């Protein structure tokens, strides 16, 4: 026996509500984050991620209330991302009950945050979120995947492979790797990218962006070599329960946690 | 002991406060199960509690220095000697031993013989920290696992880079595997300890906490 592969559900939160971006329609509110969290916990999800998508000052307290209420209500670990740009904001969400913090754009702008967070709270607390976009291979970006920030709008000129290994050296304890090109398409994860990153680092890698069917998660943790796969819309709209996904993965021979 | 009948007053649980990470989640879990939980380093509160939990996430050296500074080494030993149920979790398990190799070597509480070692794994696919869900094998008849009827559903949540290596005289009640089998649970009479986080381990974790709070 060994560590099981994890299924992680990501919840975007806006003004205290779970929300989902829909093409051409903007954001649609889905409901109470605590209700969603408890439901997924009961379905056997291994971890949750809460993302503060507005990260505006006025919504920040509403979001911290959500984090505290979630911590009091679920029996599994969860991480928090969005608006984490200093040791203070890290400390605040960890004290509110989150297990880990996820840093994306702020880590690109200020890579020292990774090491500072790891020194203060332990590397296992610090997740590096990376948005990766397929580009032409150049001498600057030899892997053919570029780090983009601000939800994919801004290219950084950084090579994904170079960035994840640097982040590992600086103290990141886990990588959440989101493929911008396949995100929301629900046609499978970017397996080549996932495998490349999983082979390059010795910290756990979460595959994100593209999960639509249970076999996609199986591919991510086998062919892709990921330790975990992240889903959102495929469970938010009721197409699948987490239990159904894990049962299908187990049937494919993947070691996952199946709860009674 | 409580002054009131247990039917009227919930049993109280003292959760030792030594600035370790995420102690709140232990308190949340205990309260959800219907018990009173207090995160405390007050010796009287600890003495009067029905149960004591020694939780924690953190580095051994810092943890030990706060434990000593607050006299929690003495309070914990008194609690163990009093016969009430005491539960060490994660770093709270590791600190019970003689010595930890973390932070260049730290002298710990010495309530159990043995030492705490770092994972040294050759296989590059095995990662340190050992983080995530791993199935646990419990010793037969171990009271803390009494409600875990399905042997295929014992996965617990772990986050740690060091593991306990007890002397052969210690009763190992739980093991798991990460590169090699290792001890993740020990018991000595009323003192029980686990490396995993029952407060983060879903229904399995809740059933472990319930068994402890019911007196196991």
C-alpha cells in the first residue's frame, strides 16, 4: 500500500457564494459554499480548494467568514487561493482553518513569498498554482509551455518547467498545474504537460483544467503521473458525484479512497 | 472529574495549546461530536478535563521549546499518570518519544522509548513530506479502531516528513507504508497516539475520535 491518488474539487467564491464562469454569460452564482463543501465531503472528496475570485478588499471579510464556516463544517483538508500575496494574508487564512495556501500570480511577481511561507508555516502549507499555456518552443521557453497570470490574460515569458523547479527549490510543497488551453473544455487534462512537470519535481502535482469524465482523472494520475486531479464543473452541475468518479477510477485500477 | 452527571454536562476535552498549527480543526471536530473543547495551556483546565489531546503541526524544536516554556511537559505527564485518556496527534505523537532527528536533533518528552527519524527514500516517485491519504493497518482489537469494521476503508490523512521509530518494547497499534512500512500509532495504557490527523480524515477519522472520546 502507498499514498492514494486524490480527487480535489475546486470552488470559486464571489461575494460569499460559489460561482462559475460561463462562456458569454459571465458568472452565475451556484449557492452556499458550506453546503457545497459538506456535500462533497460526504461524497468522499479528498480535498477542497476555495478560490476567492474577486479578492477585493470589501469582499475579503465575507470570504474569510466562508473559510471559517467551512473549517467548522468539514472533516477533510482544504486550501485557499486568490488574494494571497503576503505572509499576513497566508497567516490569516491558515488561522481561519485552511490547511494550505495557494499562490499563483503573487508568486510570479514576488517569488520570495514561497520561501517565506515555507519557513513560517512549513512547505506542506505552500501550494504553487501555475497557469500554463502552450506556445511555440523557443530558447526562452524550451518546454513549449509558458507561465501566464491574471487568469491567462498576461504572459510572463517564464518557462513552466523552469518555474516549477525554481518554486520547488524556493520551498513550494505542491504544484497545482492548470492548463489554460483545456480549462473549462472538459475534454481531458493536458497530459503531456502534466507528465513533464510530474517528472521534473519531487513534490506532489495536481492536474487541473479539462476534467469532464472519470477516465480523464484516471489518465491524469496514470499517463500524466499526477498525484491528484482537480475538478469543478463536472461535479458542480451534478453530472457526476465525487463517489461516482472515484468508483470509476477504482474500476480502472487506480488506488483511491472509497468511503462507505 | 466532572461535578455534574454526564447526561447534563458534556464531557470536556483539553486541547493543549503550544502555538502549533491548525489546532482549531481538532477543536471543531471534537465539538461536532458533542463534546466541550478548550484550546488551553492552563494547568488547572488540563487537570479538570475528562480527556486531553496533544495535537500539532510544526517543527519539533520550536514545539518542544514552547511546550517546556508553558510547563506542558509536566501537565501532560500528570494527565497520563492520572489515568485519563490522552491522545497525541502528529507532532503530538512524535514529541512523546525520547528524541527527534528534526532541526539537528531535539530532546523530546521521553514518555515513550524511541526516536523520530526523517524519511530517506531512494525512489524518486516517493515524496517527502508524506502527504495525503494512506490506508492504515490497525492492530487487532485496538479500541481506537473498534468502529472501523471495513478493512478496505481505513485511509487517513497524513502530513509529515519525520516518522516515529519506537523501541521494540512499545505497543505499535497502527502501521502504514511509504517506501517502507512504519509505525503510525502507539499505545501505553491510557495514552494513545497517531501520526495521521483524525480531525482531517473524514468518517474514518471521526470514528477514531469518537472511540477515543468514549473512553478508549
